[in-house]
C-alpha cells in the first residue's frame, strides 16, 4: 500500500481528533471573556479532567470495536458490553458529583482551593451522562472504522464542535450563567449530538454488513469473557493515562501560585492535545490496515514520518509568535497566567512525537492481541510521572515546568518499554526500527 493510501485512510480520523481537540479551546476562549475568568477556567479544567478520567475505561472501546466486531453476533455482544459500561460509569459520576464523595476527592485528595472547588461540583453534575454518551459513540465509531466509513467519524465530530461552540457562544451572549456552567453545558450537549449522529451513521451497516442475515465470520464466536479480557488492559491503560491529569493538578495546587497555575494548565494541555491529534488517530489505522498483507513497513514509515513532522510543527509553533498569539489573543489570557503557560510550552517540543511512536507501538500490540503489555507501559508512564511530581512538591520546584519534565520522561520510558515488547511479540521477521533483527516468538 502506498503512503498516500494510508494518508487518505488516516485523514478523516485525524480530522475527527483535531476537531475534538478544538472543542476545549473554543469553550475556554469564551470562559476567558466572562467574569471571574481565572477561577472559572481553573474549575472548567478540573471538570473536564475528572469527567475524562471517569470515562477512561471506555475510551479504547474504539479500538475494541474496530478489532473485534466482525459479524452480527460480535456486534450484539460488544453492544451489550458497552451498555454495561455506560450504566457503571454513570453511577460513578453520580456518586462523585452528588454525594459527600465530592469533598473527599476534590478538597481532600486533590486539595483544590475552596474558591475553585465551589464551582467544580455544579459543572460535574451537568456532565452526569458524559461517560455514557462517549461510550456509545466510541463503540459506534469503531464500527464505522472497521467497515471503512471513516469519513462519517469526522463528520460526527464536526457536528459536535459546531453544537458545543454554538451552545457556549449562545449561553455567554444570552444568559448571565457563570462560565463553568456555560462550558459544562456546551461539552455535554456537544457530545450528545455526536453520539446521536453516530447512531444515525451506522444504520446502513446494520442493514447490510451487520444485518441478521449477514455472513458469519470464519473465526470462532466471540465470548463475553474473551471480550472482557481483551478490553480490560485497554481500559486500565486509559485510566492510568488519564490519572496523570489529576496528579498534575494536585501537584500544581500544592505549589506556588496554585490558582494561576491551575488556570494556565488547561491552556498548556490544549496546545499539547491539539498537536497530538495526529498521533491519537494512529492506533485504529494500524489495527485496521495491518489485516492486509505486507503492511508493516508502510505503516512503520508512515508513523516515523508523522513523528518527525510533529517535532517540526512544535518547533514552528514554539519559536514563532504563533503560541503567543494563541495564548494572549485567541484565549485572551491574563498576563500572569498567560506567561506561565508560554514559558512552559517550550518543554513539550518532543511530546507529540513521543505520542506518535506510542500510538504506533500500541496499534502493533493490539493487532497481536497483547493488550496487557500496553497496560504495563502506561503503568510505567504513570509511575514515573508520580515520582517526579512528588519530587517537585517536596522540593517546591516550579509547578508547570515540573509537570512538563514528568510527562516527557514518562512518555519516553513508555516508548522504550513498548518497543521492547513489540520487538518480542511481532509475528513477522522484520526489524522493528529497521536497525537490527529482533527476536520474534
């Protein structure tokens, strides 16, 4: 397969991720133009961080659905599995948002300042059905990718961005709601719209490839037990990955300028998130296209080119006025908060490239059904992140630079581990990095 063919398969998935990462900046830009913007932005960052952490076990339903749904029976089984997760995670959200558990998590574990914590709870309550909507649309998007309808994934995310942007702009213009309320409503309504679109988009598949009369896959029937043990390491990986965000926020709250640092972190995170969108869309490409013969080398080449391109992109953003314009003009940050973000973003130049290598290696391992190694890689990542953040808190080091060093070193360690494991389990006699022959099992 030519590089351009891989590119055109990947492009709609990248567009979907890029549009999704644009949602946060759009909402924060409006919050920054409303009263009490520093506190509201800090609260909004915590609301979305907690919501995404709660949903983390089902983020990789996209990969699970793409890899395992092959016929009507497997579709129905994965759908039932998805619904079970939707119910469980909604119950977890209710427990945290509406009970005294909120004070234990936010004021106790995370030690968030009272002026910020007060606004986190109503925002989280609005996001009650967030995890359920995410689970449903990730499951359905996996079907679209599996059966080569990737353009519909991008269209769904475009709709989500339009709805969330329209909601936050409308609320900011027509109401006097606090910024956190506008933001939470925009996030919740936007993702509900995307889930509804995905439900509509898969209807042709349910009438054809996944209809009751469709062909049965040649593989042995999928069982719930097999599905559970395939997905569990991926769920653990997502949870461990997203626990890094509360860890960072908890450390920032214990260092100097806690409110300002907590307000700057969402903007800094948005920049790294948008520049990693290309990498986030890569695992499903690896999984879907690896089923074809002789695809290892073309996919490896594509992944390496992406990593190099992301380094160049970050350098272009950091060493030109682009990032400064984004922080102070687009996001309308205050001077103190904006400078905190601006001075730290330079430390993330290699971060998106590391994400690209991680995504490539995860895709290879998922394709080999070795999902537990992905979990171990993320555990190593989180452990290193926690250790460095603890060192920063104990020694009262600068908050945002400490977070940057922690995340970069942790990502590098994960890449090294995943590369070692992929080199051990690949079933093809090709060197992983094209440098030397690696053992295969």
